[in-house]
C-alpha cells in the first residue's frame, strides 16, 4: 500500500480524528500513489494513523476515509452510506419533506461526496480526487442502498479546481424526465432546476429557517433580499405576510420564485419581484424613506476562506446596517452568513457593529444554523458554515 509518512509531531490532528493532512505535514511519499487512490498515513515512526485518499495537486494532500486498519473497498463505502442514510431517516425532519441531504462529505466519513435527495432523484457532487476515484462505485451503491434509479451529477463547484478536476455535469444513472422537478417541504411545493440551480438546485440547509420565517411573518411587510427561487418568499406568504418584496440579481431565479408562489396558490397580488442589486436597492429604499416589518438577508458566500474575511465583513455590515435602518420599531431582521471564513462569533460582532452604526437598538432573539441533515462532525468543525441571527429592533 502506498503511504504518506508524516513529519514528527504532525500526527496530532489525525489522532483527534480530523480527516485532513496538509502538504506541509508530509515528510515522504512512499510508492507513488495515484490521484484519488488509497494511501496509508503513517507517523514519523511508521505507526498506522489512517487510510486516506490522495490528492497530489491540492494543499489538502490526503483525506482520511478511516482511522482503523481495515480495507477501503465497496463494502466499506456501503457501510458509510448506509449509516448516513439511516441517520437522516431517524430524524424527524425527514417526515416534513421528500428532499434531504443524504450524505454530507467529511461529516459522514466520506470526504468529497455530497448527495442530496430530491423526491426520487439523487443529485451527486464529487469534490475531490478521492470521491472521483470511487464515483462509479458510489453511484452504484447509492442506487442499491436507496432503491432509487436516478443519479444526476452536479460536480461543477469551483473547489474542484484545487483538486485539478474539471467541472462535470450530467446523468450518472437512469434518465431524468425533466430538468425541472418538484420538492415538497412542510406542505409547500417548490420547482427546482437540476441543471442550472445553485449548489444541487435548492438551499436544503435552510429548511428549518424557512419554517421559522413562516411562523414569524403574519401581517408583516417583508423584504426578502437575495431571494433566489423564493424559499423564504413562499414561506412568508404562506405564513400570512401582508406583502413580500423579493429581490435577486438573477432573472432566472426570480422567474422560478414567481412560479413557486403560483405553485402553492399563494396570493400573487401580495408578491412583488425586483431584479437588481440588494446593496444598491437597500440604499435607494433608505433614501426614499421606505420601511418594512421583516427583512431577510441570505446573501451568497462573501468569504469562502478566512483570508477573505475582512472584505466579507464590510459586505455584511453594509447590508445589515441598511436593513436595520429600513426596519420599523418592533421589526425583525433574519440575517445569514454562509461564509466558511466568517465564524458565528465574528458574524455576531459584525451585526452588532451594523446596529450601532445604524443608531438602532436591537436584540438577538434566536440563533439559526444549517439543518440536521447537514450535520457537523465533532472532529470536523469546518462543516459548520451557515449561521443566522433573528434580531428584534426595539427602537
Ligand atoms: N435565500 C435563498 C438563497 C440565496 S442564494 C434561499 O433560501 O433559497 C444567494 C442569491 O443571491 C442568489 O440567487 C444570487 O443570484 C443572488 N445575488 C448575488 N449577489 C446579489 C446582489 N448583489 N444583489 C441581489 N442578488 C444577488
């Protein structure tokens, strides 16, 4: 078995079961492993630490499949997949939706592999040379273990570049009747575009937060910034909002958002859609003295890594400051960050700074995060990326 022998002292993170080994920790590569192939990770005195996938072009040179000295083969992956799927269906969330994240990479002990189930369709994202090496086996196993027939691949995330992988999109198994398919969640329906949607098509991670918005929206004038295909918009209307203004820079996203309102027979006259830049529009609304009872801000990732945190912080502060100004007293701000480079404490500080500079008093009434189908392994805190605050403007 090819092996990576680590520098002295660099075994510590593996002993704590963190699955990554960075290139700088490797002393010596034994027997030329192939990209994505399996390697043993050995300490400087040649003790077995883990069995891992090899990524020769990435700074993250290896990702542990297992910390036990056992074979990494089809049966190994079957067990990992089975465990992940069983966990999902033991959660109450699975009763409220037909669409869940079944496999969440490192958190489920399968680094590089993301699998989302939308009704009868599985959407697979392979992000590393390791998951790429096993992709066909993983696709077979997914069908065997779920009893479903369709796997569509959306391996077009930018991070593949770091692994030296090209974007790959298309059918892996079965046939897709249409690129638009439906999901039902908390009794609401959504159309999802498998081919061009973000991530795997829908923000499954926001499921519980969508429901929360539904519960809070009654009688309110709502602004849904960065609305995408209307996840929060539809829920706000279903919750009895007086009006919802939904903003996104993408005309395609807005078209689907409008369809999703119609699909649920919600009052179209209460829904307004605006194509534009949230940063500019919030400024314009401030200059026009407009106001709202509830503002939802769920922007794209401003800082994928900690290196971009300062720039991201300015972006978050800007929109949240404007939102605080636009809120009526007693109004609610539901604000999110999905940037891995901005942790929950930093995000809270940014929002506090925004309230201060806006000259408003506000309280945090709730902390939000990603749903239970996006679990965070205790050994891999990097998996926690989504944080949200519900703030109440007192004055
Ligand atoms: N809240 C959505 C997900 C938002 S994803 C949901 O729960 O489904 C971020 C969205 O922001 C994308 O749809 C993208 O088109 C949009 N976007 C990115 N930058 C923007 C900007 N400056 N102004 C308006 N929309 C923007």
